[in-house]
């Protein structure tokens, strides 16, 4: 059994390969090759533009693939969204398609674009958005460099942003949010009907979600005198409850927990003050609930 897996080529490529690596699937991308080598004998990978991924998955050329929810909507492809994976090329939060105008534009609301021209890569999504608002405007496909087209070529754009930096650098002002989108693992419906392929795709989804869940978290181990564990446990975060186990032949216990990495710098001095010793912090690759 082989799963043909599409990986996004372009801006999302490095973040995706990093995520798969932390999930336990390691790919090697050779220069000018669109077929990454992998250490998993049940996976054949191919680099595909995210914009085209859903169509190839729908047609069964690929069993599964990684792409944005936005490109699934834009393509209209009939695929199964197996898992939502909240990561993008530079941040770990959803990306947004926004309606933006030049900072000097008199347009303040979407309705001010009645009869105007809008450029975007997501023509179908933009037209559906305008239809919901009852706004008639001309929507044209943009082949790229969309931000520089305002105001000389078009009146507004619908553009993808994570941080808003590029919009600000091009003197653009957001007047509405069109769509919030996240990355998804999608699958061909016939592939999911095959029991072996479904198990493999669901395993990939499980491990990818585990890798994302582990981001920003660390494990913490320590030893503490038994009579002092009450104070330690009262300040110690945990996903559920910390693990406490006896140390052999001593009146000491070992305590282990998982917590947000940002809390470590403040909690370790407190743990030390309360009697904890031999404190060890360690990184996590995956957290599976």
C-alpha cells in the first residue's frame, strides 16, 4: 500500500517539511526535483502548488495533500478535510484574506466599492463575498504583485496576510476581512474508502496534530522532599495533573509535568524556593491527546 502525498511547493514548503519532520516523517528535497525522498516506505511525495492541490486530490492523482482551506474553497473541489493544521509560512496562527484599499482612498467600507475594480488571486471567494453583501464590482484575477496594483490599476485588492507587514509597506488599508483560513490535510474520498489508506492518512493526521500541539510546550522533571510537594503542586501547571512517583528508599518524590515554555522562566525560581531540586527541562516533539 502506497499513499501518494502532495506537499505544498512555495511559501508553505519549508514550514510543512519542518512540521512533518517533527511528526516523524523526514523528507529530503533535491534541487530541481519535485519528488522528495522520504524515510517512510508507504509514502510517495510530490511537490505541488497549494493552489492546485485540491484538484489533484479530488481526481485521485494524489491520495492526500496539504493545502489551505482557502484553496479548497476557491477550487470547489470535492475532497475530505481530514485535519485542520494551524500553521503558516511565518506564524502559528490563521492567515486572513482581506479587502484592502490605498491609504489615501476615499473608500471606507466594502459598499464604497460598488462599481469599482478589485484584483485578487481568489476570484471565486471574492465574488461569493461580494454576493453575500449585495455589492456589484468587477473582480479580476491577479497573477501576482497584487499589492502594487492599487490605486493605479485597480481600486482595491483581496490579498492574503499573516502579519499585515506587506500591506503596510505598500501603503494599504484594510477595510474588511473576507476569509480566515488555515492549512488542512485533505484526502481523496475513494482513498479514504480503502481501509489501509484511511489508516495511514489518519495516522499522518494524528502525528501532525501532535507535533503542532507540542509547539511552545516543554517537559519539566524535578525531585522534591515529600513534605514539600503541596506547595510545589499548587503552582505547577499541567495538561491534566502532574505525575508524582516515589524515589527508591528516600523521603523524596519525582515530579513530572508538561507546561507552556514561556512559563518556565518564572516558575523554575519558585520551584527552587519551594524545595525542588535536580530540575530538568526537555523539549517535546509530539503531544497526543
